[in-house]
């Protein structure tokens, strides 16, 4: 069994991984092999759904979760990224980047966070700030019908198949309504109708910094915005 590890290399400020079998370098954002034996092979990692949320919200929904111990044996603070002195505090709490990318776009700030989706080579970014105002988005991207739900308190965005429905928000961020008024539960793997008669699968997507997503997808759409030419 091959293992995937961190190479320590960056490309356009994005991490390159390696596989232990061939030592090929893989781009973590696109899932493509870029240097080594498997480069240009056409292989690509399968994209999976990824949730960025708060530990409290996750633990409430998944009380049996196992978590990596923060007591690593090294003197480094991992408990809270918003505490001065913690690991990566300076980076996450600064508007500056560490290693510039080749091209940027000023539609958003460099380190604004976006939900990044790509279906059938049709990339699109949904800023978390825009989702704060529109916590349920019905959309079609690359022929894929989808609905995005957003929990403002946990800052968690999740895309699902839409199945021809049109959804709207409720006061509870973990419940949405379809066009008939029926309730659906927002679960990690699927949207589930309250009577259990129907479910809609979770779709792959992840939260990215705007500059990182745009660097590799300069043709991206941006929810609610018209993009200016790349700079």
C-alpha cells in the first residue's frame, strides 16, 4: 500500500504531495501528478467532499469522532488558530500571502475564503461572505444540478445534488425546505428528506483561499460577481 506525504514543495503557493511508491509529486488542489514517474499519465486523485467547520459544530453532529492528539511532543500550540503564538496564527490572521502566485484577480481579497467547485471542467467559486447573505443556493454547474447549504455560525458550506428540487433556508441551518414545503435534514453525506423517503448525495468540494483557487482556475466563475481580466 502506498502512502501519501507532504513533500515540502510548493507550486503557486499550493502544496505538492508525494506517493511513497513512485515518489511522484502530486498537486493537492487539482489532484494531478506533476513531476515524476506518473506525471502526464492521465491519473488523478478522486475528489471527495471536504467540510471546514468548527470543532464544536462537528462534535455535536459526530460525537464519536476520533481526533489527532494536539500533544505531539513538540512545543507548538495547535489548540486555537486565533490565539497569538499558535501555529499559523500570523498567516491566517494576515491579509498577506507568503509566496505569490503568477496571476490574481481583485474581485475578492487575496485570502477571502471560497467554496471551490468544479464539475465537467466548469470551475466556480462561492465566497463565504456571499453565502452568509444567501445561505442556500440552487445552481447548475457543468451540467450538474446542485444546492449549497451554509451554516453561518460554523462557517461550513456543503454542496449536494439537487434532484430537480428548489430549496430555501429555514431558521435552522441544518434544515432546508423544498418547493413543496417539505423539510430536508443537512447531513454530512446527504440531504435527507424528513420522512426518509428520499436523499440527495453530497458532492465533492472544498474551501480554498481565493488567490489559490484563481491561480489554477483563471477561467473560474464567481458567484454573484463578474470577474475582471487576470492580472
